[in-house]
């Protein structure tokens, strides 16, 4: 289950990066409108169609990214951990004391 969510999260993150890099900023519109003479753009979707389509797709992918992030944080946050440092030290010392054999000769 975790592997599926991690793989979806990685794919969605690359898609989100790609969509953000494809989009152009608001400052690019001001320069293009003054040079081309009146807001006409030679883009595939028209003068404002691509911005709204890409921004909607980016918003949907961003929502999926946040949902997978929260899901991963929830699942990986449920790992059994000690309540405090004292408990973790006492648990590790008990485990190491059990590993020492009882029939060792005494040191001089």
C-alpha cells in the first residue's frame, strides 16, 4: 500500500513540476501584448485559454500532491517509537544485557 502511494506521489510531483515550468508568468503577457499589437497571441489555446486550462490542471494535480503527502505522513508517522529518550536507552540496554553470555571470565 505504501509503495503504491509513494509511486503515485513521485509521478504527481514530476507532473506538477512539468506543468509549472510550462506555464508562463503574468509579466510575459504585458510584453507580448505591446509587441504584437493588441493582445493577440500565437499560442495553441488562444490568448487566455491555455492559462486557465493549465492552471486548472495544476490545481487538480496540486490537490492530489497534498493528499498523497498527508497520507504518507499519516502512514509513516505510525511507526512504534519510544515515548522518551530514557525509555529508548533503557530498552536498548536491556536488549544488550540479554545478549551478553553469563559464563564469561572476569577481567583482571
